[in-house]
C-alpha cells in the first residue's frame, strides 16, 4: 500500500511540474504533425492540437516556438506578443499546443522580410537570394500550451 501511495504522489508531483500557458486546452487529444502536414489545406482555419518536441523558441520575446516530431517535421506555434510567453530555455522539452491552424501566403518580398527578421533574431547572416519566389507556410496561432518539465 505504501508503494502505491508513493507512486501516486510521485505521479501527481510530475504532473504538477507541467507549465500551462494561455487558455486551457479544449481538444481531447493531439493530432500527429504528420497527419496535419500531409493535407494542411483541409485543416486551415480550424482549431487543432499538436504534440512534439520544442526545437526552438523565439529568443527575443518568446512569441513563437517550433515543434518537431520524430521524423523532423516542423510546425511553428505563434502567439500574440505578451499574451503567452514561451520560456526561452524550453528547447528539447515536450509540448502540446492548441490554436487555429492558418495558411500564410507571402509574396517574395514578404518572404524576404520574414526570413531577414528570423535571421536577425537568430544572429545569423542573411542572403535575400536564398528566398525563391512566393512562399506558402502553415502555422498555429496559439491559444494555449502545456510544456512538460
């Protein structure tokens, strides 16, 4: 009986260590990134929930994080500045995020500006010639997330 009580207490402490950000998650289960990204147009404008490992976090304001799955598929979770702040040291941790899945279409000029800003955030050099033509990307406009510790 003591072992069962100790196990339950340990499980409760581990669950309490999760960092909950933004609004509570409303969907029951996360969708695999592979499913979402295989046919992204079918999910555009809908509320989705995904799970993955945090590959990177915005180091300026904590306003986005990139989640990756085991096969390296990546999806950005973007939030309004200051509404949710993802911890800058969260890379490598597991996270579940929820929000509206959006299709973003950018002209070449818009894509160059976005890539230039990302390079600046990461402190990396940027070559505008690296951006070819108009770009279509997908991301989640995040409303809530849970980061496992």
